C-alpha cells in the first residue's frame, strides 16, 4: 500500500466514517486485480470499515447482472496505454471486452455534459455488448446513465455509480435512488 495513504486512513478512522471509497479506476488498471484486492484488504484492516474501489465494484456489478461482453468507455484524457491496461484488467477477469475512448467528447472534465456522453455512447457502442462501463471517476457521466440505458437497451454502469452501489452493499444501506440506471433501481443484494 502506498505510504501516502496511511495518514489519510488514520484521519478517516478518527472521523468515524462508515466506509471508504477509493475512487480511481486507473489504480486498478495499473496495479492489477490481485494488488487491488490486497490494497482494499490493507485499507480495511487499517480503517476497520468496508473499503470499495471502482474496478472491483464494476466487476462485481457486471457479474451480478451476468454480463460477459462489456463495452468499456474511457474518457478522452485516457491514453492508449491506459486503454490497453483497462482492457487487460477486465479480460483478466474473464470478460469479453470492447474498449473505446470517447475521443470526440471535450477533454476538459468540467466541459463534459450528459448529452455528450449520451450522443457518443448511442452512436459508438457496439450493439453486441451486454453492458457499457463508463470508466474514470473524473468522467462526469452519471447523469447520462438513465438515458443511455434507454437508447441502447444495455445495462450502463459508471465508475462513481458502481462505487455508490458497493458502499450501499458494504454498509447494508438502502436508499431510494431514481434516475441513475438499472443498477441502483434493483433490489439490494444483501
């Protein structure tokens, strides 16, 4: 575990939080699934609360819906190397993956609007996939989920949405959530 995380976890433990969300899809891509699982376990031991990460949360959600073929959509600021790592991350867990980068969407995260993501996803995602995973916690795409599901007929997962779902599952919390896709509308898995 990176040494820089230890003081942060100590402060969170003092703050009495119920869960920790490590919001970085690329961390899982770079260190790989096994190291990501070790990181989660170490953080859990240090904090004594559930810990979730974007990558693990995404794969759990995909499995919960029985998805085998997934379109992984990366924000335009991910380079080819990161896209390759993302494909390897999901393929290494048994998924058939089609990876693409939403290159025509603004590169500045502050300028990305839901309609950019909806229009791009509706016209670029392969219809043979069963689900779409919009990677990158800085990719502001949560408000596009519901409409994109309706337009494509596919399950749409987004990095921050799967984190929320995992936090709710880990803490056995039920919240009424509307407008952020099928994942958050289903009955709680606990």
